[in-house]
């Protein structure tokens, strides 16, 4: 936690016995989905319970969903999910890759912003589910003198189950503050020129390192029930636009890139085509060499490192595919950090010179 004792001052015109208060600063609070503390059964159960109890994620009536979740899903799923996390776990650091990458992103973003704004800013991160919690980080920022907070969900695309629930949790944390800071939330950056440029550069680097050019690039986005789209969620449209802008920046034909959706859960129909099925169809149609990227994820996580690079890859190879290339998320790539810093600076206008 930031030590504010050296910068605390007595307010101007205050009585001599008025306590010193921290120097006013602006907080930039980055937010990502979250991660279990470990991959053992109880750590996974706590994490999955918090995640799957979120009405933004699963919006069924509690009297229908909770008995199913508590008595069946959370009895079995922590074992399978724990095994998946174990296969990608950063054992040296004792944490998930998402945690490691988010820390690295925060360190670089902090360095860039403090080089420009100095001690006027405080940069930190939180997780929607698990630790560090949104509530704890809002409290730290308020105690450190942040009278303004810019809250930045690290999702390029808006969805109720990602950006909205992160904002919900931020607002809940604010409800517990006696003196609420002035706040802003960052809008989705799915079409920001610097984000598209960073994506394009990562694709060009990956293709340049391959001996055989892939027949097609599959842009795999995390799925949501198609019902959400019908109810007004803009996620599907924003994903399609990112793919189109990426295609235009690369100068490719329509046949060289496609959009799919992964991570289907439950009995409902989700956004289609499903990645796991589409890669098999592509292999059967003669597309023996493919590349897959995940533009909706700002950092590699269980859905990319395990689901794409294992389950989806296996589906492709089982259908006759030969070369499967996973292109990592932008993570802490310098072009990505520059793009995020630009988005942050645009949203700080009027707050800092």
C-alpha cells in the first residue's frame, strides 16, 4: 500500500489541530476478470461460486440456478477446472498467468503515466472475482488521497458479463465510502486505432515467423448467449467490427480472416459460429493450416492458454488439420501498453494537465 505519511499536509486555513490529509491525486484503477488463488478444490470452488453467482454472467432465477450450482456444478467442476488451471499455472510465481500478465501490464502502464504526470497519479489493478478485490483497491486509493478515480475494465469490447459487471462492482465499492471520489469509467476501445494497430502488428510478427502462411486467421472471441444480443448487448457487433478493421489494416481478403465465438456454457444457443466446431469444419474443407487469435482478451488466461491452445487445437487436428498456430494476446507488448496509455490519457482530459 502507498505510504502517504510523507506527503500528507494540513489543509489551508484549517485549525492547527486539524489532521493532515494525503496530497490529492488521481487514481487509475485497471480491472480484469479474476483468477483463483490456487488450483486446489476449495480455491476453485470459492472462485467459481463468486463467478457463476454473478447475475450478469448467469441471469437465471436464483431459485432455479443456485440449487443446481451449489449441489451439482460446484461439486464436480472445481476438479476439472482445477486441472485445467494446473496445466497453465505459473508455478514459479505461484499464480495464474492472468495474474502475472496483469501485474506486468500495470507496472508498464504505471511507469508511462508517472513519467508524464509524476506523483499526481496512482496506478493499480483489481479483479472482478477473487483477489485483489475491487473493494480493497478502491479503499486503498481513497486512503492514499485519490479524490478522482478513472476505472478501466481491460476489455476491448463491451458486454454485460464483462465491462458492466466490473463497473457494477466498482460502484458497489464506492457505496461504502463516506467521501466518494469523483469517478469516470473508460468506454470500450474495440475500434481505437492504436488497439487495431497493436493487433495488426502482433499478427504480422506471428505470420512472419512461420514457414508456411496460414490459410486463414480465426479471430476467436469469448461467446455469450445469443439472447443477450437480442436484448440489446452490443458485444457481437463490436467483435465483428474489430475483425473488419483488422482485416482492412492488414489489407487482406474476406477469405483470409473469420470471426468465431468460444466458451459456450449451458443449454442455450450462443453466438455462432462456435470456434471449436468451425476449426474442424475448416480442416474438413481443406484449410489445413490455420492461425487463431483472441482479440477480446487483453491478457492470456484459461480461455486462451488451455481452451484455444488445447481443446480447440485438438478439434482442428482431429478433423485433419495439420498446422495450428495460436497467436498470443497482446499482454504487455509495448504497442499494446502504448495503446492503453493513450486511452487512459484521453479519459484523463480535464483532470490532469
